[in-house]
């Protein structure tokens, strides 16, 4: 539901900007976004960035940004400020502001739009605009443990014998094979010789 609301809000901004963007007045459009990053210590950082566009053809003066929806009971400011000001924003120009917070309280957080105020030469009253909202942030949410890669093979190790002929002069005994118990190599030729010698002894006896 929140995602569909954001989509309709963005479409409305595009329609208004296409209507007023070509007029000879400042037209301010602001986009606010926030992302979560879980640290190794278990803390969670919130990175916030706000982009302010002047889609009009004339300059906006005394531009001021305020984003005070971040409660001090829930967040601590790590870097930057939640407000800023600029002397001017020319037509077709862009201003960007960012800051970083650290979440202190677990739960869903719904951030309000940032407020932008500015002045134009043809009007004495201070003009006001709002940024887009952000999706709810699930601060310090429980996450399933990561599965560690098991490097040990699950196959059973099987012992056995390997028979080879014409191999007696080279090797006779146990041999280590990776991921298996030692395999005893016995030579077929030697077994034949032992069998023949046994028969000779029986015959001579």
C-alpha cells in the first residue's frame, strides 16, 4: 500500500512539473531517500540523502531545507545535519544534502517529507515545497543467522582394497586417498606366486 502511494505521488509530481516546469518561475521538486546498514557491532546506520531540483526557468533564493522528522529518542546523529541552507538555486539546477544517523530503538519508523522553503523576486511571501516521503524503515529488525559453508564432505569414508597386477615391485601396502580411509593395495602377481609356491610345497610334501 505504501509503495503504491509513493508511485502515485511521483506521477503527480511529474504531471505538475511538466505543466509548470516551463513557466517563468522557480519550481522546486525534492526527492528524499533513506537506507539501512547493519554494522558488525550490531548497531544500524541510516543514510539519508535529499536531492532538490529547480525545474523552473528562474532562480530560487534563500533556499532552506529542514528534515526534523528524526526523533532524538529513536536516532542519534552520526554525521552531517538534518537541515541546511543555500543562497540560491538557479533554474535547472540541483542541490544535494546528506547526513547519517544511528538507530537506537527497534521498530518500524515512518519518516515525514522534508520541508524546503525559498523566495522568488515577484512574491514577498516565503514559498514552501515538500520532498517525497520514504518507505517505512524496519530499524534493528531481527535477521536470520547466516548459513556458514560446510567445507567437510558429507560422504561416508569407505575402506577397501585395490587390486593391481604387475605392481609388486613398485608399491605394496596402504595408500592414502583424499577424503577416504587408507586403501590397501595388494598385487595380483604376488598373490599368484604365493599360490603357486603353496601348491609346490603340497606336491613335494
